C-alpha cells in the first residue's frame, strides 16, 4: 500500500525478513524489506520486531515494514553526507613508534 506522508514523502508498506542474533560469535540485527529497492535517504520502520533478545539466542521472523521514500533533496543530502563520512575513513596518521 502506498500513501503520502509529511512533506509529500511516499510511504510504502511491505513485508520484511528480520534476523536478530546475540551469541558469542555474533551480535547483529538485519531487516530486509522485500519487493522494494532502498535508496539513499529512505527510512525503514520495522513493525513488530522484538526490541531485545537474550544472550545466546538467534531469531528469524517475518513482519511488516514501512518504507518512507526520500524526496530529491533528502536523497541528495544523504549522498553528500555519505561522501563526507567516507572522508573520515581516509584520516590515517603515521607516527613513529617510541
């Protein structure tokens, strides 16, 4: 279902695959909206996923997600911000060992 939100941004409701793991080997959460390509500046809101799991658990589930599409300005700002964040990776200092 597609509808308009604030500032004319489109909202699309989709199905979402969620994987959450908190084990000694890995600590992660992945949400993958299905049937839609996520672009820079888009916002994904996952509905019904657990906020926490106990140590040693791993969960895979399906739930709903709302994708809020960025407008042209939000998309351009996300790309520009990404370039600035990328330059932080280039800051490497080489100092002699004492």
